[in-house]
């Protein structure tokens, strides 16, 4: 997983309205297409207010990185609260979709 803060802003430390974006990256190339559904939830011992959204991506031999997705927090205050922590605990649930 790769995370960025406010991709559309040049210097995210200078704005108060920030957001967190993330994308999934395969560590190795897949010879066959890999179809996944995934979502991000708050991790253990965390009290973040997240709105889970299910995304779908098909990894192919040519694409090892999913597009950037926004981590849906309730508001920018909650986003700033998450970013103020030294460690951010999140859970990623992934489901492989079989093609029948």
C-alpha cells in the first residue's frame, strides 16, 4: 500500500483541508489477471471515523498498481487527527473474485 496526502496540493502542510489517498501495489508481477475487491477499515486499538467503501481492481501483467483512492474519513478535522498520530493502524480487507 502506498499512501499520499492531498495529491492535488503542492504543499499539504500549508492547507487545513487535507485528505489521505492510497493505492495497492503488487510486490511481484502476476502472469494471470488477478481480480480483487478491497476496502479499508480502522485497525486495532484505533478510533478513527472511516466510511468503508468497496473498490474493485483487476491486476494484470501490465498493471501492478491500482489507481489512487481516497480514504473516506468523516471530515477534514478527523483527517488531521489521523495524521497527527505517530502510527496509523488500518486494516485492508481483500477478496479475490473468481471468474466463472
